[in-house]
C-alpha cells in the first residue's frame, strides 16, 4: 500500500474506535478480505477432501468480521496478525463441530487415546500400535483401522489445540498478553523439536503434507504405500504430537 492508502485505513480505524462507525467497519472488512483467502489457501491442502473451499471462505469471513469488531490497538500487534488468528480459529471451530466420527468410532478413538496416554506414562515414549492393541486386548488391525478412520478427528482436534493456545494471547478482558505469546513461542519450538524426533518416514509425511502442501494420496505414491496406510501413520503422528503438547 502507498502512504495515501495507509492513511485512509488509519482514518477508518479512527472512525471505528472513536465513534463505532458501522460503515467504516464494513469498509475495513472489504479491505482485509484478502486475508481470508491467504488463510484458506494455507488450510486447504489438509481439508480439501473433507470440506468445500467456499465453506471455508464463508467461515473465514465470519472470523474476519469478528476480528474487526474486537480488535484494539492496545493489543500491540498488527491487525493482520490478530485477524489471521481469528479467521483460522473460526474455520477450525466450524470443522471441529462437524460429525467426523459416529459415536461408536469416537468411543474407540477415546479408548486408544487413553491407552496411548497410559502406555506413554509407563514407557516414557510414544507406544507402538502393537503395544496399544495388546493393552486393549484387541487386534492390531483394529487399531490401524480406527487410526485410519480417526484421521480427520485427530487433525481437527490437533489444529483446535494449537488455535486455542494461539488465541489465548488475545483475551478480551486484558488485551494482548505478551507472556502468553512467549509461552506459545516455546510451544512452537517444542513442536519443532518433537517433529525432529519422529522416525524418518513420519517426519517425511509431516514435511510433505504441512510444508509442501501435498495431499495424502501423493505422499502415498512417493512412499510407495497405500493412502489408507498414510492416513493411519498421519493419525498416529497427530495423536503423539497432541499428547506431547498437552503436557
């Protein structure tokens, strides 16, 4: 933006903060609409097989409107940074509310997650699928199938955990919380370290999916394994990372 455009935007914010000007709010929403597209493009590789782009865009717009309504200059951050968090959060909340798993599958997922936590406490490391199966007295094939079907459930819950940690930096009562920001930076560093400790194949899946934006079927072709197997592995990765981050 040139200086004139920057000044125009600042005047719109002044009208919002001093007079609650609704027309100025609408203009700001239109101006920052591009942010919704940026966030959706980042999320789409993970979710395009489960949700339409238009649905994600619509949710993102709601997040943007919420950001314009709640933003305060005392937060000490650029509006774009704050808005990106709110836009992503609105999309993640929408995805989390979808019925990705029937009740019976949710029970199985919960049982496996509880077994995962118990075995991790026992061994001081992430358990294998075989160890989980033995703990629950079920077949390894059953664990693998549940993990495959739980892919979307685990992905959305993992994203939701990261979003709520990130959004805690901005609390409506006290504004921007720099201490929470420091904690979240530590969380990000911990996440990077956790990813670095993954076995080579698991680390490659994370890199190809999240950094390169490749869909699971393309990753399956690269690794010469089935897409369902990639889903199983990815679901286990998310479960391991979420369990570690929740500590």
